[in-house]
C-alpha cells in the first residue's frame, strides 16, 4: 500500500512526487518513458515578460521565487547543475515595440527584469533589428532534471516503468487498486494523454502540437538565450541550440512534419546571417487548458482520484509552486486556489 500512486513522470509528476516524498509520504510513480513527451523536448525557459506588449507572466514573482529555491535545493541533492539564471537577448522590430519596452522599464514591477543592450557582441550573427533588449530570466535543464529525479525515485523504490491502462483501476473499500498496486489516492499527471482519461473527460482540454529543431551554429556562443524571429536556447554542447517552437491545434498525430520544419527553417533564415546545421527535429503534444491555468483537484464523484495537469508551455516555472500547493491540500486539507481548482470548470 502506498499513499499516492502518480501517473506520469513529466514536470508535473516529478515535482509532485519529490515534494510528497520530502513530506515522508509513500509514493509510486508509473511512467512509460517515452522520449518525445512535451516535458522532454521543452526548452525550460522561465521568461518574466512575454508578447509584443511585454506582459508579465501570471504570478511570476511568487512562482519563480519558489521554483528557484526548489531547483537549487535539488541541485544539491543530485550533485548536478540543472538550473541557472539566464539572460534572454531579444530583438525588437519596430519603433512602436521599442516605445512599449521603454514604457515598461519605467514601471516598478517591470524594471528589475528589463534592460536595453548598448553593446551587442553577437549582432553580426543576426539580421538587423530596431533594437536589442535583455530580459532577466532563467532556464531549467529539463531532461537532466527528469533523469536525475528518476534515479532518485528508483533509489527510493518509488518508480516503475509501465504503460498505464485506466480500465484496470478498481475501487476497494478505502483504497484504489491498479494491477498489484494498492494506493490511498491516485494522481494523474499524464500530460497530453489526459484527453484519453475516462475519469476527467468532462474537462475542456486544448492540446497543442509543438515542433522544435536542434541545430548547430558554429559562430554563435551558447552562453545566453536569443529571441529573434524564434527562440534559440543553448542545448547540450557548445554552439548547439534548441529552436522553437511551433503551435498547432488541429493535428492528426504527434510525429514531426515537414511543413513545421520548413516553418522553423524559414524563421531561422530570417534571423541568422550565418550558416547552421540541423541536427534533429522533434514533435510532442502540449497539455494545455482552456484558460491557460493549471488544472488541479479531486474528481467530483470518485473520492481519491486527483488531477495535476494543463501546465502548458510554462511547466518548468509552474510545476514546483503548484505541486507544493497540491501537497498542502492533500496533507493539510488547505483550500485549492480558485484560479487552478478544477471546480471552476464544472460550474
């Protein structure tokens, strides 16, 4: 018997399982270990301001402060670097956009994150822009985080590789059974697979397919994140970058497509003056919600079945904070925040 059976070891399932174990709860995580999930191919960017109007990310201060402390603590436990503050050098393409940026820098809540670049040592590698600015962000090495977390869970006998079948769940007295596993509660952290979950099919999920490229740019230093026509994020070895990402809401499968590859290549050619080499091409389905807020809570009919999902493109920053929020709810019976509680979607 375990306290919690967690389905999925993406960003949501990992952050939740680690925090439950830290509270001395017994946990078992089941995961298929597919190589191209949205968590595995995400860049892990934590960006405080987004869009042409430089809008501050939802609850960024509290979410980021928690995530920073959380990842730094696990770095110590893993003995590996997984997180670091990262400068995002962003190109602006109109005087109007530049004016909007300058207006934001005069606002107290935005000033700590934004600055204008005066000396640009990489400008010769990119096509002309009206101006370059710098955003104070951060980045999680997601694959390293998930890999080291999996090793930790295995050492705790809290991990099992398995393809989950919802039809095999049974309720017995005060616990749930799945094959030979007995659990007091089951928490679904399945990512995009949630759309096939019969228990939560009433919720309005809006899955989006995303595709990315891995490229090598010999002339470009990989010490920061660049945002021109697309994001270029340092990835693994020197001069290697993650490039993305595309969005597609009407799709037939999760396979990489030539159409989206060409879309990314077009943006790269509009961005870079120098040659690059394509090393790889990935695709995955993002778990997104109707209102771009996480979906958290207990099933309204089946006691002990929970959901932690719909983190969208911001899983690296959102997952530690909202996992902690769910842990408090599970252990201390605190109320769920109305902005994430799935009951908001059922009224």
